[in-house]
C-alpha cells in the first residue's frame, strides 16, 4: 500500500457517500506534503491504535512498516539540497510535491508544453479568453494563459510556502524574453507576475538590463531568479545586485524575510557550448570530460557565495547527465530537474552522498587541451 493508493480510492468513490471516506491508522505516512495531499482528498490520519477513539469513519486502513528505503530525491533533500520540478505541468508538479519537491520553474516554452500535455483542461480556457477579450492579440492571449497555468502551479506549492514561512515553495515565472534589453519593462511585468500569488519568484535574464530589473524587484520585496546564466562573473553580478536591493528594501522598511533570490546556472548548456567548440575547432578531448566544466563553474561559484555570505542561492538547471545532479548534492543549493530526469534518478543505483567539494583539476587533466578549453570559457 502507498499513500497515493488512498487518494485513488477516494477519487474512485466520490459521490457515493461517507461510507467510502476512510482514515489511515498507523505510521505509514511521514512526508508532510503527502499528509497534506491526503487530507485535501478527504483522508485523515490517526497516529496509532491508542487513538482509536478518534476514528469516525466506517472504513479504515491499518498500516505499519519497517524503515523503508528513502528515494534518491528524499536522500538529496536529507543532505541539505532542495530539489524542484523543472516544469509547471500541474500533474507532474503534484507528483513532485508528493515526492518532496519544494519549488518549480517555468518559462513560455515550458508552459506551452504543459498546455499541450492537457488539451482537455486548457483548450476551453483559451476559448474562454478569446471570447472574453475579443480585441486581444495572440501574444496577449498567450500571456493570459501563462498567468493561469502559473497560478495553478503556484497553488500546488502554496502549502510548502506556508509551512516554511515563505522560505520555500516558490514557482518561478519568467518575464517576456522580448524585454531583455528593457529594465523598466521587465520590472513592471515582474511586479504584475508577482501579484498573481504570494509564492512567485520572477525570472529575468542575467544580462545588464535584467540585473538592473532584478535589483529593483528585490528592493520592493519580490523574489527573483536570474536565468540564462553561464559564468561565475554573471552569478556574482546578480548576487551583488540582490544585496543592494535588499539593503534598499530594509532602508525603506520592507520585510525581507520571505525574499528568496536565486541565480540559475544552465549547467547543460555550458557543456553543450563546449562540445560544439570541440567539434568546430577539432580539439582532441574526451567529450565526457567536458561534462565536468559546468560542475567546476557551479562549485567555484558556490564556494565564493558561501565565503561572501550572499543571500542568493545557486540553482542548477538544463540537465544533460547525472553529474548535474549527483555532483552538487550536499550543497545549500536548488537542483531543478525535469520530471523524467528525477524519476530516472529515483530508479537508479547512484549512491547519494555529499559531493559538494571543489572540483579537482585532476578531473580535467586527461588532456592538456581540455584545460585550455575550460579556461577559455571561465575567462
């Protein structure tokens, strides 16, 4: 028996009366997010048989077990690294929530895929928007849709946000990529997107205008997530901007306790770029070795962030291999994984241990040209 079995039983019996409502007796359910999901579906929990007088339903499930092995994602969280679902698809996110995910990210492309995954849900919403706003352009309808998909995803994460007093449970919503050179436009849209739910972080590009916008958003109490970041200098520029924004917010009497800034390093895209360079310049280096370049960048940035005490947390995204997960477990970081990836990791035989130590250059010395390749990116 698993907790979600109870949810499915209730779903199947809805409308057939209280006789099908049930309580679970025993210590089977430990994950607070699973407990909350069960309660929302009409299943209450009774700690043990000594509380038998609390049973009010005609049908109960009596459960007991030994120490079940934790999933790879649960082990990841136990070692201090939070993990997110790298999508706002509501069914994927509900599953991730039940497995212990404490956040999610999105962008217009991810949202499009979420809509395509569930046409029965979203096509009627699109038709309704078109009828309600007949003069709106396709772009305007698209952004209304992004709002609705985002609100649905944020609602799933809201219990995490509330349980952690705003420290976790954030959904990242991205500003219009067309605004990447316009700080004021990103700032204004960011304020609007943040108003959709209390647990929203605003994604802006780690470019000059985006960094300016993120400093301003931070200064008015809004969490940010810097995206399309590939280098240590980019992450430092964002972290310094956030510190300035936090100082401004405090000086203006704004509560900064729920501001949780992030800067995303697109680890897989770094490796993609280096592999293209290898091909273009015919560099004799093992392509698997190149996968360590993004890990070196991430860990270098992490060391600096910890030394300087930045409030901003590093977030790894754009996965290409298991290194992008297992090699940063143990750090106080966010690991944002696509749905299929984290499910594969859960089924793997990878040992989940703290590996968040700086990358040794012995990892990179298999061939002298590999050092040249990595250093060219770092510089």
